[in-house]
């Protein structure tokens, strides 16, 4: 065993969560850090992402607070035309490499151990050398893996596949040597949407695609998730949500209003939505997805045989020349809520309705700026990643609560107003924009009623 390392914080995981926490601790404290990660380089699940994946939101809202991502340009061609750039997997991985090598390691306060597995006895073991290393932390261990997702590239399909059946994870469609007879896309989440859009954008005919969906979901409209010069639309979208929350008579009525305002989008408006995703799609992508007419709604796939796909509510034919694309991984899980801040441990979990990196970085800022764990936990209570309508309502209500409570912590409130990860931080130049003026008035008028109505609809009033 190597000599013991002693630091203030031990961060387990170098994905978006661990890197966001590390960045805030470096910025706002004099702490020393050890970062242990099983992967060969920082970036988390992006290291196994399918090659055509892109961020859902503008690049400027992703990563760590201290280091900008992307060039803040609006795309002039392609599916994202007219909106701010969306970084791809390669760019995101290169970004986290740069953050580690030019931001974190040069401080002399960070020890980084890739290709290593952390053990609960306080040691970690190299996957390459097999050597064990002890690490002692004076303040806290940070568990940045607690809500780690499961994705097709890193987990097998949740159904049986008979011998001779062609079934591949999403990313492998980009490397097929020749065109198959047809494609069967299995999954109802963002990966399935991305695969369908990729195929259609690359010239695959819609009638070559069969889409097996266990649920119909609602998605956020990219038009209302933009930055910089397009921020007035984002603020207008927020105001529409507040007004709908204040006026809705029920959860069903609320979502009818938000879909009418196009804040939320549905691929098939004729099919009731039973899921809500925090992911973002554009109306251009929606138009492509609606070209696929062969949609199977017979529950979950149980097994794929050489001539049939067996589902919980029936079966459909298939052929040996068909490529079946596995997009059915769980994604972000629902986990048992734990106090985020404990005497020797930080368990990173979502706390509000916002872009992921903003709320992850907020946990680091809260750890650095607030004095005691009780105050930190009172401000940052864990929620579920959104999957149902009620998840969205609860998350939005929590966001309103955090914004109000932060007024008692001036340093934290200043951080929230200025971090590039918070979309509202860039609103200053547009405060006199007519759309922003109108939206601010609506928010001021309706926010109190919205909070009360959300609590009523959730049974928390």
C-alpha cells in the first residue's frame, strides 16, 4: 500500500457532479482535494456516450462555474439552426480534460487518481497497477456517484435477445458497415429521440423505422431554454409557467395550459403523456420525429426472437435483416433521499428545477459559504429527477423556495446572480426588453399564488 494521502475533501467521481463540487471548493475555500474516479479521464458518463449525442441546453450553461464552455455562437445550419450551440460528447470530454489540466491541477491543491476504485475502508485501488492507496480526509467525503445514471452503452438491454438477432446499443448505429433492412428503436427516452433524429437527418426513410415506446412523454421546448440574445424568450417561458401554476385548477389543467403555450412538447399529441422529461427538444426535431408512423405501444419489450418481438401486451413481427437499437436503459434513477450534508459526508442529489450543472455547483457553493450542516440541509433538500408530472411541480416549487431562502445568505445570493451556470445571471442587458419587462410583471403578480397553488395540487398546503 502506498503512503497515506491527507486532504480536506475526498471527492469520489469526476463527472459533472464531482467536477462542479471541486471547482466551487477551489474557488471559495483554501481546501485541498483528492478526486478518485474509475474512468481514465474526467467527464463521467460522457466518456461512454453515443458519438452523435449533444447537450440538451446551450453549452454556456454546462460544466463548471470558473471555465466557460463553447463560443456562445448561434448555429446557422443543421437541426439546431437559430439556437445557441450544443456541445457534443467529444467537445465535452475535451472540456473536462482542460478543466482538470489547466484549472485544477495547477493549483497544487488537487490530487487526481483516475482508473481507480474507491473502497469504503478509506482506500482506493488502481485498476491498472492493482496498487492500493490510503486517503484521509479532514472535512468530508463527497459521493458524486449516488445518482449516477445507467445508459445503453454501459448496461445490457433489459430484455432477452435470441441467438442470431441483431441488437445493438444506440451508439453503434453510427458505425454500421451497411444499411440494414430496417431499424427498430426500443425506448421512450431522450436516447431514443436522438437515435430517431440522427437516422432521419442522415437520410433514412421514415418507413424504415419502427419505434417501440412504452410511454408518451412531455419534453421541454428548446425555444425557451436559450442564452444571451435569446434570453428574453427564456424569461417569457418562465413567466408562462408561473402564470399557469397560479391559475390552473388541477395538475391536468396546468399541463394543458403549458402545452398550449408550447412550453412543453409532445411527439404525439393524440396519445396521453404518462412521463415528463427534463430533457429539451426543438420543434425542428419534433417535426422529424412525427414522420415516423410505425409506432408500437404494447408495453415493454420482454424478448426479441428471430421472427417476433414479444412485449408485455402483445407481439410484433421482426426479421433477421432488422437492426434492433437498445435505448431502454433507465437513465437517471430514483434513489432514496438522503441528507445531502452530513458531518463527514456530502451525498450529491438534485435539489431544484434547473439545468444540472447549476444545481450541482450550488451544492459546492453552499458547502463553502454556509456554516453548519443544518442550515445547508434546510436550504438544499433532495428531490427526484423528474419522471412524473408531480416531480416537475415539486421541483419547481423547491426552486422558488431556494430563491426566496437564499436572500438570507447574501454571499450565496451573489453567487447565484453571477455564476454563468445560472441562466438568470445574464439577464442584466435585457432588463428593458419589452418581453422581459412584461414577463417580470407577470412573475411578480402571480408568483405568490403559484406557490400556494402548487402546494395545494401536491397536497402540501
